[in-house]
């Protein structure tokens, strides 16, 4: 049976995960879609449960009042179940949320799109096909595909999707190793706004070394180790200071957690030992303020423990002349590419290794060279260049399907 081409008044529709927000409270996926679609030569629409005009701007976004009412009810039920079972809200919510309802709600609004651009949810394609969608589906993974697809289900996933894009070479290589039968894999990286790249030389500072950590306050990201790096530098006689930016959840979510308490306690001890405030735990900040903090600090310290899929925050730091120090994990080395320092550390050596890497470069011309290379790297990954890559992938994926 030959596929019938859908109507073409919308070229590309982004289908976001049910949990992703397009209102300023979302994460890297929402940012990628907003920035890239705004520059696309294709007519685009974004399907997501929660959006705001202030975030979406001129981008067309679908509305889903019935699904939102359903989601509100599910959230209430989840809180009740979580309280009764003494579990977290997220554990209850994600267990009972039937994502098929979200995909059907979105399908009704985007069924005429020529291409549906599914973000981070490999199984959505199978649902769309089941609902009758006959256009092109492209999966875009911003996280590790192996965490979403078992080997037994891989065949169905690759058959349902017409192409698979990854945010980094690291993620694509990992998927290729796990699913050797996969073909047509491509990389569409993350980016940074050209207007945020400021090639401004740093004048003489007050003599202190200003560090910044930006990211969620969770163990995998390493904020506690970042505080420890600052403390270790001070123990060595370096006047180091650190800002920590981010919450325990996405967006402005900063619900109390045992780990946040540990970070606050470590910062308080560092301040008490110094006799002044050298560690500031600033909580979540708007994106514009995070960029300003990068411009005000010298080094971005990111001692994460997990395989970061890309590491957009390192790219954003380089755009403002803040030199990133990152581990040899995930996509981070591929992002900084000479514009930062990749730190090798064995088990239990993270804090000392990061402190060594920073101390070794203090007072040398290396930092100025790294800063220059960081700006150059950021200029290679502007949203304008990413939009060109994405449009090229859309064009090739659409051309691979012939309509009769």
C-alpha cells in the first residue's frame, strides 16, 4: 500500500515529551526547538502540553485544553498516591501517566504535517503510526537512546522512524554500538545564541579566582564536588570563590531535598571557615541572568559524574568567556574542543584533579588562549548554524520518501 502525502500547510511539527514545557520552565529540548525553529526555512509548529507566548514568541504552538485538564487531574492523583505510599511525586506521576493520551491529543493537531519531529521519545512513532499518521517521522534523541530502547524493541523503533538524530557524536556512536542494525543516523548538535557571544577581554580583577557551577542540584551533576574544589583551592592558598546556580528540578523548581541540604551545609562551612561569603548558592535563575553570571566569573567548574549527552551549559559558558573545566565524560570533550580544559580523574580523585587543573593554569597565558578558543568554538555552534544543519536533515529525510 502506497503512503498518501499529508497536507502541506505545515512542514515540520515538533512533538515534545508529555513532561516537557514550552513556557520557560522546560529544559534543553524546549530551548533547542524554540531557537532552531525560529530560524528554519520550513513552516513549523510545536506540540506540547504547556506553553506561553513570552517563551514561544512568534513560534506557532498547538493548544490542548482537554489534555491539560486530564494532566492536572493526574497530578492531583499522583500527589495523593505519593503521600499515601511515601514515595516522590515524580515516581507516582510517571508511573500512572498514560503517554498515549498525550500523543493522541497532539496527533489530532499535527496530523497534516509533512514531518513530525519527535523529541526524546522513541516509542511515540509507533503510537503515531497506530493513529494513522502516514507522513515522515524523525526521532531526535537529546539523551542516551539505550536508556529508552531495549535490543528486543529496537527493530520496531527503527522501522517506525524514518531517521534518527542525536545531539552529539558521543550519543550517536553509543547507539551505533548498541544497535549495529541501525542506519541513517545523524548528528544535530545544540547551540548558543550569537548575541550571547561577547568577545570582551577581562581586565584586572580583584585577585580572586571566581568559579561558577550551573546545573541542577543533583548528585550526578557534581555541585557538591564543585564546592569541594573551591574549598581545596582555598586550602592551597588560592583566593577562590564560587557561585552555584540551579535548582533541584527543571526550570524554577527548587523543592527541598537531602542533597540540596548537603550542598547548603558545605557552602555554609566554606563561608564560616573563610570568615566571609565565598560560596553563594543562588538557586534557579532566568537564562539571561545565568549568562550574566558566566560573564562575571572566570571558570565554569562542572565535575559531573554521569555521561553528559552534550553539555550545552559548557558551550554557553564559553560564549561569555568563562573557561569550562569538565570531565572526560559523555559529549563534553566534543563540545569544548580546546576552548576549555578536559580533566582526567580516577575514582575518588575528582576534587583534587579539578583543583590541580585550575591551579596549574593560574597566572599563565593559557587562560587567555583558552578563552579565545572558547569564543571561536561558540561561534561554530550558533543557532543559525544549527538551524542550517537541521533544515538539511529535514530536507534529506523528506526527500527519502516518495509520494504518489
